[in-house]
């Protein structure tokens, strides 16, 4: 078993929540951590990112700035205006 340290204000809020919802501090902490891990799971984020495709109008613009090396290039200035 490991220990997690939180400030007194947060613990007091959790205690109040526990009393109102007839649960335990441990259950609230577990549910919170599981929710956090599910939301920020790296493998799911990477998998979702690989499914995304650019819209057709952006696909047509691929490579338009290839070779631009400085901010004075006319191609870059044309797009920024």
C-alpha cells in the first residue's frame, strides 16, 4: 500500500463529499485517479491522433512552404497577408 499526501482543504472537501454521498475517501480517490488515467491515457491519445485526416482543402496545401528558409520569402509573405 502507498500513501498519497493532499492538503487539508482538499481532504476536508473530500470528507464532506463522502458524508453526503455515503461512500469512502478511498473510493473517491480511486474513482478520481481512474478517471484521470482514462482521460490522459497516452496510448488512446496516440491511437486517436493516427485516425485523424486533414480536410481536403488543407491536403491541397501540403508542401506549399517547402524550402522556405527565412521570413522574407515571398511565398510566406503572400500567405500571411
